[in-house]
């Protein structure tokens, strides 16, 4: 990592609560690096998300905390549903659940992938998000087909903001189906923003956009002023994902 790390504050290993530096103190290269170290505890993670900061590091690195500029976000009512995904959603040969297999989903997200070496979801990271799930702040979406888990995602919810962490697919469109149903549910509950952290072509095809960090932080402050929907989630009765027309009753 080639940058002036002398500018980056180190967080003590037992420091769960001290505030992060202001986001505009983050490095430009690597983009958004704000702090190093500290514990991966539930309290530290919640404080990070509330400050617009997220952890991301390799297995052989200390905990690295980031607040990049610009920021990738997806507004739940602006999900882009392709024609092929719309057909898949309408087919309905799957079942979607929330918070029924959180640990299975995070393990699937952590599994090695053909296009990557290693995983950023370390055992310590896993423990931290499981603790947040046990505390009602981290949530999963599961997509099932013939009893098998074919896709899903997990993230953290605070106020009217959802912070997406990772997704996976074991069948075509598995993660996209999970995201479509999540967006439908978040819209129904009045959520205003999904933090996607870093832009990728995949997310951009689904409607994610990049916004200046200052705008993201302002929208996050507004979202955090809303009540947090804490606890185990379940889909609202009669919920329909984007791109699927409701069928006439009967």
C-alpha cells in the first residue's frame, strides 16, 4: 500500500467507542483510507456505519477503515430491472426469505470465487457481523429453489439506510433476485438509500450511481434521524418485486 500512512490515525485494539476522524481527512490515494486498527466489535462497527465508514482489508492486513469519495449508492426505488431479470422474477420458481439463514449467507459470501484470491470476510469479520445480526442490526436475504440456497446478500440497517456488504449467486440471477426483493421491502418500509460503498460495473447495471462523499454523508445524516427497524425481518404480505405486475385477485 503506497501512501503516507503517517497521516493515518491508528485505533487502539481495545478502543470500541472513540469517534472516527472527519471523513475529509481520508487519503486520496488509496482513495478513502481513514483509519487503521481497532477492534471489529459490534459497537465499533455500528459507530463506523453511522459515520459513513466501513471496514475492508485482506487477511494479512490490520483492520482498515474507509470513506471513499465518490461513494456508490443505490436508491431503493431506482433499481434497474433488465428484461431477463423481469422474466425471472415473474416466473416465481423460487422462494425469498429474510433473516432465516444469516450465517449460511455470510459463509457463502466468504467462499472463494473464481475471479478473486482469498476473501475479505475474515473469521473476525464474520464474528462481528453475526454479533450485529444477533443484536438485530445486520440482516440477510435468502433465495431458495427446490430447497437449495441459490443466492443471497447481507448488510446492516440503521435508520432508513441499508449498508450492503456482500452478495452471492449459486444459480443465474440469484443475487439479483435477492436485491430486487430487498429493494421492494425497503421501499415499503420507507428506506431512502442503500450504501454500495465502491462502484462496480455489476452494481451500475443494476442502477447504482456514484455521488460525492459530502452528498452521501448528508443523506446518511437524514437517514439516521429515522427510527431503526431492529430485530428479525420478514417480508411484508403481498409484497411484489420491481418489474412484476400484481395479478388480479382470484
